[in-house]
C-alpha cells in the first residue's frame, strides 16, 4: 500500500488531497484539507507577494505537514499556480517554503494547470463535448473538449481576487464598475479565435467562485448535502437570478447569503463575472459543476504513468 498526495497552492486557497493506493490498484481518499490563504492579495501591478499573504500560506503548509507526515510510503506533489507564477519575488517565497516546511514546490504553467483540470474532469464526468472553465483567484483556465479529447486550452491571467481588486469596490459595487469589468472580460474572450467552436456547448465549471453558484442554488432548493455538487447541473436562468441578486447586496448582506462562504463575499462578484460572461458568449443553456480538477488530475496522471511503467 502507498499514499499519493497533492498540494495545490492557488491564488486564493491552499488545498491538500491524499489518496491511499492499494496493491490491486484501488484508490481511496484519506485526507482532504483546505485553507483560505489569499496568496495573491495586494500583489498589484508590481506582482509582489505580500508579507501577510506569505505568512498565512506558510502557516497553512505547516498545518498540512503535520497531517501528511503521519502517512507511510507517501509520494507528494506540490504545485503552485497563478499567484506564485506571476510573482516577482517568487524565488524568495519558494526558499522560505523550503526552509519552513522542507517542501519543494513546482510552479506550473497555466497550460499544465489546464491539462490537469482536463484529466480530473474527463476521468470523473461523462462528457463528450464541452468547455471546461476553472476560475481561480488570479487565473482562469479554459479547455475545449471535443469527442472527449483536449482540443484547445488557454490560461488567462485574471480571476476572482485580481479582478475584484482591479475593478470593484469592496462593499457595494456600482453599475459602472461591473460594466467596465464585463467589458474587459468580453474583450479577452473576443481575442480567443477558437472559443467560438464552443458555441452552445455545456460549460463544466470548476473553481471556488463557480462552485459557489451551485451551493447557493442547492441551499435554495433545500438539498440536504448541498456541498456535494459533482455532476450537478444548473440552468442559465438560475445562474442569472443568483448573480443579479448578489449584485444588489453590500458586503455584509453578501456574507449572509446561504451557500456563500463569508471569506468569499468580497470577491464573489469579480469571481462570477467570467462565467456569467462565458454563458452569454457561448449562448450556453446550462452549467455542469465539477468538484474534481487539478489535484485529481495529478492523481490520474500518476496512476497512468505507473501503469505505463509496469
């Protein structure tokens, strides 16, 4: 028996998943942890990781270490995405991580992040043709899937944290702010020549902001296990109702929305604009949600490589 673990150090959250792999190849998840570190907070145009954000992240990684250190025969992968990828002080930060928790973090390109998202989705959802959309804190990955094959991918350097910081007031967002944000997002979509090929296809939504839509809807529908959203489908009309409702609220009122985590209330408008705009851009009638992305993709990549080695 062995263990395989993945740390996903994102712009907004740090996550750890560990699976137990038996000799017969069966896999069981044994650990799943999440800490909201908001690593990309305050990076600004200079793209410098700020001290409070780095301290929060190191504390989270130290907490993870106390858990995974107890596991035997552990293969651990640690991936950092957009915030660390874009950071001018990336090297110093990685050295601090190495010194504090003896962890070598691999900073992956957006294209690699998108490929792992694809593996996580394609191995757990019965999709044929779709656009996978992973909205993170500082990047958004788009993957066009045709006949279950990855056809095109791109990583766009915007997400819930940096869009919110750049365009929106923290408390009550104005119509002009939202309009300017939507215009900027639409401009980016127009520059992707292959995106038109996804016209009318379902969107597979990943990332904390996108999943929040499903959690809010399921709370409204009084579904008992509202956080279990893998494979859950939501109509465009339901998305629009929730988004327009959130736009009317100030920060305190957003914190009180059932299904919307308090720590996400200040970035939820910026986090949802990309998917709301994508629904319109593709004239898509529904979202399908995936709880599996980068970490599960890394697991499938590891399992596939093991199979090839034997």
